[in-house]
C-alpha cells in the first residue's frame, strides 16, 4: 500500500469518526458552542470525504 492510499484511508476513518460525533451532537438539539462546532464538522466532512475517495481511485494499486 502506498502513502496516498494509506493517508486517504486514515482520512476516511477520521472523517467517519467526526461525522458520527457531529450527528450525535446535532441530535441533542441544544444550542451552544458544541452545536455550532458540529455544524462546522459536518461541512468539513462533506468536503473532505470526496477528496479522499478521489485519491483512493487515483492511487489504488493496479
């Protein structure tokens, strides 16, 4: 496994973790800093996951 593939897989795992935690926080539906941070995390995950998938397709060993 090469470095870009490993980095993309780690990025997907971290994005999954932050996405799950953000959704859990948003389900609590309590205003405050944590709610705002969860909204930002959802936006960051939605931008980072497609990039990781593109890297996986581009660098996957053939």
